[in-house]
């Protein structure tokens, strides 16, 4: 069983993932309304406050207009929640036991604070692995390689159940 701080970080990461999923679903519902009526939003952030009057003035059936208002309201409520969770991830990245490892991970190309913390939540204490290849094996990220003489074949990354992943 992982230590309490790892479990809490995993729970926070899962909470962030659920909030972002809700935001994506809401935006997709709003895009579906636009698609169904062959509408194009004005330039800028389609769901931003600057375009709210445009959404309000759309010529839609009453029930659809109500759903649009509700979805825009849901988006308004989700944004501060996501920002709070992300601020907490940033805060925790500067605290023990994450500070040293997070500082190292954010130096890697494409890894920001949020991704570094989600990686640390998945890995837990990196010191529990004797060697780097054991961490790679535990994560299931070791690609299969066949090399013999002049032949060299790179394989797929195995999935968690041991089978190779399909591409």
C-alpha cells in the first residue's frame, strides 16, 4: 500500500482528471449545438465571457437555449475548481516529499509542474526502485528490442497485462 502522501496525490490527480473530463464533455455538448445548427462562433474563445452575449442571442428552441445556458454556467463553475486543484498541485510540488523530484522532472522537455506531479503520484517514491530499468518495467514502458548481427527490430511497448499494445 502506498504511503498517505502518495495516495492523497493520486486522489488529487484523479479529481483534476474528472473535472477536466466534465469540462470537455460540456464544451463538446455546446459544440454539438453549433454543429447541429450550422453555426460558427465569433473569433476568440468560443466559451469565454466575451462571447456570452452571442450565445444568449442565438435563435434556438427554448429547451435548447436552456441547456446552452446551463452548460455555460457549468463551465463557469468548473474553471475555478480546476484552477484551485492545479494551484494545489503547484503548491505541493514545492513541499516534501515532492520538491526535489518535481524540480528534476520539470527540467525534462514537455513536462510541466502538473505532469510532473501526476508522474510522481503514479510512481510514488522513486527510491523504491533499485535501478532505472525496474521503474521502466513496472510502468510497462520498456520497448521490446531484437538485435542480432545486422538485424535490429524495435518492438512495441507491452501493455499492463503482458500483451503488446496495438498501434
